[in-house]
């Protein structure tokens, strides 16, 4: 609990620090937005930060992005959307069940704690350690450059989030309702679907949002496993460099397109972010 | 609670089996590869521990990338956790617009690191980047050439990483602070009027478990760092920002030396294992 003296100077100092923190947080976004409205020629000659004052904003870059380069972008976006949705669906389905199982039942042969650690350990595994075998296996299965390959990979990497977060959520739900349902003759699955699932729905939705955002932002495996048709947006933006040096205007528009969907979506999961990102170890 | 029912296994087994298939199987596969001289698309020869020997005793790039990674991990963990703590303490008070601030600090977390790296490329550009524009305006005539000298390049990457992950530490630590019981503070304010004492003797000890969790999670993530150096500096200048994961990527998937890359991956896995074992028990208690 805070119990400070609220002198005028203290208040001003506080707001100055807050202002600095906030501008630090939004500056890269500001820079990207401003750059996306600069004339290509202007960008490389004169440094500038303030539209209208230092340069005349133009819609040309956005126009290009949505007309000339749209086929490439739209394909990448739809790949990202399909991959993230598919991966999220798998991760959430299996994750909800496992989370519920770990929260509600006691296992003897393997302890609950050990199974929980099993899922957590997946997050400690450096993805690079599985990248090469994944590449070889997908090549063997003829799944290179398919959305399915990326769905499988992303489902694997996001599942621990789902399991651990939802385990924690189910633990906090009162179990009396399910117990009385069991007494009334409902099966475990009926109790799960009819009682626990609806109660946990908001948390499940939030976990889904987090899984979706992480799948969307995943780059390493997308780079390794796709080369043309199934390239998601993260790989396509990696193409902005090297062709003709850094094309600022190009980078800016494209990055904003790539960044915005998960970032905006994540705002809807605000309440569960802390819990999700710490795997339920810290309650948000 | 009925415990004899076998139905309960149906809940947990699909998830466990899935993870088993998609991580343990690839790991076994690459364990095998690590003992072979295997280039993608060519024949394999069994060479015992040669790959490991080469990495540890005969490969300066291995030690270079290890050093770079450790530097990034240390800088990133120390800076993000301490900045996050400072911000959390600052925001842990009745404040108008707190929800807005929290929302604002959530967005960096969900920004694709790869995109952020490219954005960093334009922000730290030597002539017309945002940072040097500001430095020029402040009257500094020779601001750092961010991407052509070793330490500025490293610092630029660390800065981007800090930008992305400080909000994580902030949000988690703020949640930790807000969960601390008010009564203790009310009692403590009767004994002292120094907010430093309150922080040192009350807040910090109570917050230790959360600080521990945050640091561990940050460390684990930082060890995997690849996207930002990949996009921002391509590991350069030279190999000055080539992280360990990046080096494995280059070895295995650019030079197609799958055997050696697998050995390198196993060394990383071993390091992570050592780190996680050292705090495994404490972490396990968090999931009671």
C-alpha cells in the first residue's frame, strides 16, 4: 500500500517520470507510423520526426501496399491467420482438457506436480534444439511449405501456456458444483462440458488470444519450414531487407500490418496476461 | 473425489502424448545426428564425439556466440527486471488512468520480435534513424555508428530487447505488489516513516518469489534470443551480435551441417538443463 506525501513537487516529478515511461513505450510505434507517411525520397536525405512541420505526409506508401503489393501481403496474412487459428484450436482443446485434469484429479503413478513440470519444461526447451529434426521430419513427410507443418509446430509451442494457465483457472473454480453433478449421475465429461467449461470461458478465451498472438509472431520455424506458398507474415516482412538495402517506407507499412493484429487482440486479454505469461505462477 | 476412475487419464493424456511426439521424438532424432558427420542431402558417417570436441576445443565461433548470448542474457535480465520493478513501484498507487497505462505497456509484449528488429534497423540508422536524429538535435556531431561497430551494435540490440520485455516485468511485478497485504504496510508505517525502509524490509522480501519467477522466465527467454539479432544486424558486424541460437541456425540451415548443428543444440540444451536444475525445486513449489 502506498502512503506517500503528495506535495506538488512530488506530484510533478511523478508525472514527469510517467510521461518519460509512456513515451519510451510508444515511441517505436510512433516512429513506424510517421515513417510510413514519409515520401521515399525524403526519408533517406533528411532526418525528421514531426509530420507537417518537418515533412509533408503522403499516403503513397499505404497506397502501394494495398494495391501493387497486396497479393503478396494478403496471402501472407491469410497464411498467418490460418496457421495461428489452427494452432490455437489444437493448443486450447488439448490444453483445456489437460489443465482441467491436472486441476481436478489426483494422479498417483505420475504426480500432478511432475506432469505440470513436464508441460512447463517445454518452455525451457530452446526451439533451436528441435528445429533441425523438425525440418528433416517435415521434409520426409512432404509437409515442407504447408500450413499444416506450421500449425503442428505452433500448437506444440503454445500448449504449455494453455495447460498451465487453465490449470490455475480451474483450480480456483469451486468444485462443489461438479461434485454435485457427479452425485446426480453426470459423467466426468458431462460435468466438464456443462459446468466447468462455461465458468472458465473468459479465461479460455484469453488463453486463446495469447496462443494466437504467439503463433502469429513466431518466426524461426516459419522461416525454416516455408519458402513460398505457406509463408506467414513474419517471414514476408523478413524480405524487406537485402533486396535494395533497407527501404524504410516499405518496412514501416509492412511492420504495422504485421504487428497490429496480435497487439490489438492482446488488449482484450488484459485481465489474464500476467497469469498467462507467468504460467499461472503469479496471479494477475 | 472419485480417484479410481480411469476417465481422468483421458483428460491429460492427449496433451502429454502430443508434446511427447513433437518434442521428445525430434530431440532423440537430433541426439543421433549429433554423433554423425551429417550434411543435409549427403551420406552420414558416425564420428563418435568429434562434433562435441570440435565445438568445445576447436571453434572460436562457438565461444564467441556463447559469450554474446551470455552478455545479452545478463544485460537483458538485469535491466528489464530492475526497470520493471522501478516502474511497478511507481505505478503501485492510486493513479488516474492506470488501466490505460497497463494497456499501453501490454502492446510491446505482443509485437513480433522479428518486426521489431527491422523497425530497430530504421530507428538506429546512422544518418536518418530516430535515435541519431535526436542525438544530432542535441548537438552531438558524431553519434555512434550503431551497426558498424561492435559495442554500439550490441547495445542497440539490448535496448530493443529491453524495450520489448520491460513491460512484462512491469506487469508481473505490479501484480505481485498489488497482491501484498495492506495490513502489513499499515503496521509498518507506524514504526517508520522512511519509504526506503519500507521497501527494503517489507516490500522486497515479500516480493522475492515474484522477482525470482520473473528473472527465471526472462533468463530462459533471453537464452533463446534469435529474431532481433537476425533482423537487426544479421549477427554483425562480423559475428559481434551472433547469438548462440543464431549460430546453430547458420550452421544447420544455411551451411547444412546438420550433425554439427545438432551437437551445438545439445550443448545449449545441456546448459539450459544445468540452469533449470539449479532452481527446479523452488520452481516446483510454485506449482503445488
